[in-house]
C-alpha cells in the first residue's frame, strides 16, 4: 500500500491534482487500485489531498514510480507542493 498526503501552496490546485492522478489508472499497468480524496473540513491540521495506491509488490510500486506517466505528473506537481508525506506498507 502506498499512501501519500499532499499539502499545496494553493489549496485550489488539489482538485486538478486529483483529476491528473486518477488518469494514471489504465495508463500505468503496475497500479492495482488508486483512490484520491480531497479534504473537506479545511482545518489548521488538514492536508489537501490523500492518495492511496495498491500494487502487487514493492517491485510494482517502483515500476509505478518510474513510469513515464507518473514522472510527467511529478514534473507538474512538485512545484505546487508545500509538503508531502508518504507511508508504504504491506497489508496482511
């Protein structure tokens, strides 16, 4: 499981990021599932976007991260981010 929290410099960019992330499904074969959620409460401790992807194994996660479509998205996304947190784990 690959979990990412994103905080944008401008919270309005989160919606476009969600759209672009969802387009990775079908374009990146190593994605088993992908879910993106936007924050609704906008509290002082909120992050703007929550992404969860699942992959068959760590090798598929690396393939996803190195896929040209993911790398292209990263070029657009990284300059917009104020912060990012990641947790990767295996579900039993």
